């Protein structure tokens, strides 16, 4: 059975697309991309001053604000938030993401989803759920894999569920994923605020929060989602842990600065792990809530979650940074004009997930993609491609995704699985009476694609 699953996963990889689909135009890459989100382009390049005015008014009225509140306002404020009003994706934007770099990335994610569905016993109902789907590029690649492997998943009722807080961004996704651009709900109070159908007939639904996605066997994907969630920052001092806040700089009118809270805050009293040895700690409490929701759903309904992001396993301290035009940008300068991001602490996610699920990873993106068969896929694409410029772009994108000095070792994959997924297989039925066979231990758990090197043996 173990060898069979390995073979089937390899067969899935080898069956996915003999010919390369349309490839994105070459683009510069930034050192640490964040979650892809976009809407209509800004009317001008210079930052709008309204976000700074909004923040200084808030700070003047209530005092310095936590970094988490600063990030939330700058990125997702419904009027002037960076994700709401900016077109930041691609070579002319502030960053570029893996699905935009190469079609292979999304294809292998699609193979991973089908592999986990097969390992779970091929449930009749399969919900694909993506958190923060950006332009819908990753979902489009995954659905293309499902179309190519239609005979494999034909017995399942498949649906796509997108968790997206921006109605404007959902329209961009609908244009890229559905045949008719989707239809908005009549009432803003409905859990599903937009519906559509892919060209292949798969239903697509949009939700503002994860809790609104229907219960049932689901495989969740969160690619560059957690690194854009607000973080609290804490600094070790002689008096103990203190929270880092954002304040108005008294010496520079119209400028912001970081300050350290003079006394303990609720966050510094509850979010820093006892025994923490680092001098500086970032905690994404909102990310912890999302992971707990995922863990609960997987434990109750089955399924899996795949999280891909820049991150570390509890080893880094200060990672909060901004990006603008593919370059590092001061996080407090011209708020609302640049992307803000922080590396994901996977040790924190593992801890808050609890014992109801099994956690795998983090593993480096290079390791995950190679385990998934990216080399096999690249060879197939290069063999079928005679255009020199396309071949050059394929090789360049492969290097960008896997090179340890680029995205290969900076990006990581982390998974939540139902505990039964990693449990030992039940022993075989007893032999007929009179036969004496050597007793064997119960078979080991089935390998998990991406986190285990698959082979033909």
C-alpha cells in the first residue's frame, strides 16, 4: 500500500500537463514577498496622505498603538488600506509571488491536494478552500490540474471556496476563475457574498471569514497569507517583556516612530511564551486564531491544510519589514504606500494548533517542491518546448523557486493533518487456520507528499 501511494503520486505528477500553459512575463523578485492582493491601480504614484492623517489622529486621541493595530489599519483599512486600493503585484508592483513566477508551483499544489484526498479514502465531497487567494492564480492552476486528472477525481463532488475580505479583489478573482464573472449576493449579510461557476462547471463561493465556509471534508491552502496578518512585537527589558508600539515622533512633525511601552500590556502579559530566550519576539495572534479554526475543522470533518510562507521555526526575532517597488521600505514611512510583512513563526502555529491534529514541517520550499517532483515536471516541459525564450524563462523560474540563495530556503511549507492520516495502518486479517506465517508489525503510515521523498521502490 505504501509503495502504491508513492507510485500513484508519481503518476499524478507525470500525467499533469505535457505542454506548458501560458507563462507570466519575466519579473524582478523581491527578497521577501507577501500575500498577493490587488484591486484597481492607484491614481498616482505618491502615497495618499489620508492614511498618515488617520493614524496620527488616532494616536493623538488614544496614545501609541500596538504594531498589530498599525498593520491592520495600513493594510486593510476599507478606505485607504494598501491591499484595498493598490495594484502591487507583478513587475510593475511591489512584489511578485510563486504562482505568478511559474505555473509549475500551482500544479504541484494541485497534485498535493489530490494525493491527500486519495490518502483520506477518496471522500465523496471535496471542498477546496483558499485563504487570501490574491488574483486567483494559484486556484486557477489547481483547477487546471483537476481538469487534467478528471478521471481520478470524477467520483468526488468538488467545489472551490475562497476566503477574501475585499469585495473589489473578489471581482478580480471571479474574472479569472469563473465563466461569467460571478454574481454578487443581494444582501451584505449573507455568508456567501459572491457565487460563480468555472468553465468546467465547478461551483465557486466567496466568504469574508473562514467560519462561514460550510462544514465538510476540506483541504485548505494558505499561500503567503499568514505573513500579512498583524503581529504584536515585544522587547525584553530589565523590567521584563514590554510591547513595542507606534507613536508620533515629537521631533519630526508628520512622522512616526517606535516606542516601548513603559509597563506591561495585556498582550505582553499573555502572548510571550514562558521561558522565551530571544531578546525580541513577534507574535501573530490572529494567525493563531486561524490555525485553531483550521485544526478544529480538520479534527471534526477530516481534511488537511497546507501553509506556504516565509518563516522560521521559532529562531528569529525582528522580521517586520516593508516592501515597495521590489525594495526594502521603512515600515513607518508613508504608511499605506508599501507592503508590510513579517516572517511566520511556525513553532507558534504548531503550539496553538493543539493535539487534535498532526503537524508536519516546516520544510524548505526547495525540499517540498523537489519531493513533489518539480524536476520531473521541468523535464517534461523542456522536452515539449522548442521556443528558446520560453525555455529560458522556464529555467529562470525554476531557479527562482528552488535556489537556496533565492526562494528555495526562505520559503517554507507547513501542514496540518487529521491524526488518523499518520496513524499506522491496521494489521492484515489473520491467516486461515493451519497456516504458520511470520508475524509482521503493522505497516507504517502512508507517506505525505512533499514532506517525504517519494520513490518508485
